[in-house]
């Protein structure tokens, strides 16, 4: 009898803790911070709430533009789409007269196309075929990439990219919002997948449709890369973009940070493993 009562007590406590956890709202900020709260009111521009650990305490106010989403105690969600609407802003490079689409994402203004300015060295069309440049831009080695952006623009740093990822709700989910809605590989399975296989693919971020939703307007396309003379790979499959930040740990005298987006995987890969001699795409950001 005592054992039964003990188990009943444990179950009661567990259920109480579970109910307590479920009765709170979770406010997710664009900075990545989560706030346990009791949301009181959502106005046109602001969200008012009380901290869940102090419901008798003061009221707090957040700008709606700072909030990514709210998950309520009953399991429902509100998602606040503060991503930019695709406009017709452009920039013309005075050096060659080429005009680029641009997009403002948060406080940053980016070119919405890969750079296609031809330099005397450290610059290649994919497969040495100039017809690829109109869609994918040129591939540059790192030394050239650091200085190739036009006046008023620069090669993005590691910090610039991280700021972009934060605005897009984190590096883990930014890939869809960065990738163009067309132009990436769509795979087909010869045999139907089982429920277990589908779940495993989702866990590994494996996708069949490599296209994104391009909510950011960044319009990333898979321009591939160059590993050496005549050594080109992955056009239409993966995209690679230089940052201006040199690696300070793994191989500091030869590598730099870079962004990779894949058609097979739905995640954002930002690493310091790119050799300076590689040919990668360039996206310029406004000073």
C-alpha cells in the first residue's frame, strides 16, 4: 500500500511538472534567445508579456520586429515574418556597367546575385566556359575575392554572415531562406521510402528537393567550385561563398571561412576549411 501511494505521489509530481512546462508560452527572439513567458497582448508593433517565473511581477514589452515566433501553452504557434519583400533595388558596377539586384535583410544590404566582375588573375568561369557567368558569376581565389567587390561594398566577414544567420532565425534553419526557389537539384527515389527512412532522412536533414523558399531574397544558386586547373565540380548541386575572415585555428596560413549550401542537405554549413587557392563564388555586402 505504501509503495502504491509512493508511486501515486511520484506520478502526481511528474504530471504537475509536465502541466507547468506546458502552461508557459515560449517567445523566440531573432537573436536566438528564448523567453519563458505568459503572453498578455500582441499589438500592431509590440508584444506584451509577463515572465513565467514571476507572473505577479512587472509587464514587459518587446518590439514585434525582434520576435521570430511564439509557441503557446496549448501548442499553437504564431510566426512573425519580418523577412524582406523582394523589391527591384539594383546597383550598377561602374567598372564594367553590370547591374546587380540587391536585397536588404535586416540591417544589411546584399547583392542578390553572385559577383561577375572579371579580373586579370584569380578569377575563372566554371569549366572555363564564359556562358556560365551570366547565371552563376565568376569563381575567385581568396586573395582576389578579398579585393574584388566594387567601391562601397566588401566581401562579407564571418561576423557579417553570422549577423545574417541570426536574422534568419539561426544557421540551422537559414538554408531554405537563402536558397533560390529554383535551380537546385531535385532527386527522385526509385523505390518508395518507408516511414522509418523518411524519419531518418529528416533527422539527417536529407532532402529530395534541393530548392529553398528564398524568403530572404538572397537567391543563392549552386555555382559549384574550382579545386585546380580543369578541376571543377558541383555546379547545379552545391554553392560555395568566400568570407573575408582567415582561419585562426585549423590551418591559419592556408584556409578561410566560407559558406556552403547543398541541394541534398537542408542545413547551412559555415566552416574554416576552404583553401585559399580554391575558386568560390563571391557575394558582396554594402559597407
